[in-house]
């Protein structure tokens, strides 16, 4: 026998290892190919019910309702997606977009409307117009932003902020290159962009009718923003909600730009609406039970943070101790739980 040790099938150990490596490589390649084939497309249109549809790009989702007289689009999202959507609507339905409804003015949901501006009327809450106006460069920081301003110079330096929206893109956000973000530069992170301002605004409730179909717009108060619209499709018994209400997921990270405790009251008002399906601007659809779960989550969060503030505890102590353990099943619980506590602390402290 040579120095090669034979396996039972007569192959050498070296041959067997080489063969195993080839098999492993082939299986890995096949798994990667299968994963790529099973991954959802970057963009897609799916039917909710009847003539109501969702359109999606990665994790951002808008909606549209088809009527005999045209299409109502909700949240064009961004220019790339809106351009793709216009082509899809023309090819599939051959109808013009008559209305674009905004959930709120943030640039990751309200951009892209220029693709429909030649045929559509744009509608949003009355606070949108003011929110889309860039503040002066010397505008004072908002109360919560003043908490971040550790050196008191009226600017937010990179080492003074840990909110990813600003810190991960700090050099780009710092448009004047002076090493600190002023109020206008902070505003631009959420509101700067190419949003088409609303042609029509409403205060508490509005109704859009087109082609025998009805869409209701409801302002349920301040939550993730102060210009948020809940879009209700009564015949389809579906609501569209964005950012402040996502089924099976807590609000994301530090609740930047949010309002507490008003957010809880806003969710209570959503619970009073007549619907069966939640079609959110992120993640998968849900039911009215998810509104109650989200409201209870925020009630518990706000109550615990308020109690901690009254006891004189620090933000870091509360991030460690408020665990929200009844909600560990939620998507991104591990990612957002402690950051939700930090955000609630800052919002409530800045209210004082």
C-alpha cells in the first residue's frame, strides 16, 4: 500500500477531500442562486383587494386606487420609484393619475410627484406647506436638538449626535462644511428634496371622489410628524399608515421628529376608524389588532420613561432597565427597543 490512505470506496483521502470541496462549492453556488431566485424583486406591484394596490421599492411602499376616470396615487416615495410606477400604470391601465395624496412631508415618502404633475392634483395636511419651507440658516435649534448641543454653540457637531440619519451622513448633511449642523441642515435631512407642494390642504378630514370611488383623509394628531394623514379606503376597508403605525414592528430607533405623548392619542383615534386591513408604508399588512398593540406599546414606553424621569434617572439607566419584554416578538425589537427609550426620554425632557 502506498502512503495514500484509501477510503472504503477505493479513493484516496486527498481525492475524497478534493471531491468534498467540489461538492461544497457546488452546493454553495446552488444555494446562492436559489436565494437570489427566491428574493423578492426590488420593485413590485401587488393587489390588496378590488382595485386597490400596493407598490414597493425595497422597504418603502405606496398605494394606488384605480377608477374608471383615473388613478389616485398615495405617496410617490422617490423619483426613481415614481418614474417606474408611471410606466407601469400607463402599460397596465392606460389611465392618468388624477390625484396624489401625501401621508406626510418627509422626503423618503413624498418625493417623486413631478412624474404626475401634468395630470394630478396634490393633496396633503395643512401643516405640510410650512414643513416644506426651509428655515433660515440662523434659526434656533428645536428644544430636543438643544439637548444634543453639548457645547452650546448652536450647532450639532458629529460627536454630539448618535442618530444614524445625521451621524452616518454627517459630511453630506453639513452643506456649508463648517463642522456643525444648523437648524436648516437638520431640517434638510428629513424635508429637503423635490417634493411637489400640495395644491389642496385640509385640517381634520377630507374626502376625495373619483370615478365612483371614495378615499378619506384623516388627521389623527401629532405622532411621527405633525402633518400625518391616515388614508382610508372605505369600500376596501383598508387604511394606509406610514412610520407612526407599522404592524408587528415598534417605531424605529430614536423616534426622531416625533411627538409624545400625543403619538399615543393619535393611535387611539386610528382605533376608532372603521377598517379591517392596515397597509403600511413599510413591512407587511396587518389588522386593527395591530393598532391596539402599537398603542399599548407606546403607552407602556411613555409611562415607564415618565416614571424614570420623575425618579431622576438618566437616559442611559432607563435604556438598560426598560425592557418592554411583552414585545420581544416584534420585528426589530432588538434594534429599536433601547433607542425607543432614548428617544422617548429626550422628547419628554424637551417638553418640560
